[in-house]
């Protein structure tokens, strides 16, 4: 999946608009986009959205954080609607993932759902402690499917006055981004890039998304429907990348006992082959 589009869990209008986009998945949000006095009401609205989903889009629910006292109520409301996954904000390591997985075991059983079928995506960098716990996901439940990084809440946690300067992330936030990417790879799950907050700067969005994909992220969260097509396109390998990858794979197919091959004057070894295979697999999945 290339794009995760956030939708407020209390807005049927925005949900209907989101369904018309090419977003691979929607995240119906019960956390930050919902006013405190509307949290309970939003659960019922979100439950109705699950009944009206598009069959071509995955539906995830961002529940409230485990320390909010609202998580169980959120799950009780939405799990009968069979969401594809739960997004856990303010996650601080495998213990939080496993706690949510334990809850999901019970709700799946109560709702007659396939055991273990509900995925977990965590927002893994929203507090200073969470960043320090990024090494702690390898022992997480097999439900863990993806790790998303976020910069807005982290700024508040650090006491930073801004997370970007001149359109670029500042040092502490780049560190959190890169550690999330590395930790996701170590845990064998999908790394998901954070949202781009400037709704109208599509050129900056494209640059950010292309860089994320080239670095190893496999998806990006978005906050506006017009970001979806830009992100989807950015997360496809270019024709140049595909052609070069095919050359590498063909060269090793022609010389199966070689550890190194020469292509266009360049020495190419097995790590390049693995990268080429990954690019071709990604292209095939999106074709």
C-alpha cells in the first residue's frame, strides 16, 4: 500500500470524498481530529463508515492512545465493523503493541472475526520516550504490520518551537524519521512516512515522497485527497530504475555462479541484485 489517507472519524462528508480517491487505505481517526466532547459520538459515526466502505480500500481506525482511557471503548465500538487494522498512536515499544494485540484477541473472538486478522500500525515517534524505544519492536506481536513516524506530537514532547525550517525537517526530527525506518526494517514491517502538512505545495510533497520511497519507506500518510495521486505516483519505481534493475537481474541470471558482474562499466555485486529484485517486486505489485 502506497497511501494512507486520514479521515476525521466524525465526518461522513469527508469519508464519502475519501472513498472517491485512489488512496490504498483510509485511516478513520478517533484521536487528534476529534474534539474531546465528541469522542463517544465519533465512535458511532465511524462504525457507520465501516459499513459503507469501498471494497477496493483498506480501512484502518486510529484509536485513542493507551493512556487515554478511551482505547477499549474505541475498539468495542469499531471491531464489529471488521476494520482491516488499528493505528495505535503514542506507541512506546513492543509492550504497547502486545497490549493492543491482547485486546484485539478478545474483540475478534467476541465479534466472530478471524483470529489474528486485524493488523496493527503504530505511530512510533510521537514522544521522546517513544524514539528511545524504537529498538524495542522485534519482539512485538505478529499483528504488527507497519511503523509510521510523526513530527507534530514529537515537537511538543521535545519542547521544540518548530520541526521544519525552510521546508526541511530539523535535526531531531530527521533522527526520529531515520530511526523509525531502520527499526521497521529490523522488525520486518512496513515503514510509513509522515504526512506533509502544506496542502497546496504539491511539488514539495512529491519531492518528500520520492525521497521517502528511495530511502526505503513503502508508504506515506496523507491528510488531503489531492495528495493521494502525487504520493501514489511517487511510490512507483521510475522507468529508469526498472530498466536498470532488469539489467542487473539479467546479468546475474546469465552468470549464476558469479558474485560480481560488470554492467556499463560498473561493478555490481549481490547487494545491488537484492535492491534490483526489490524494485522489480515493488513495480509488479503496483502494476
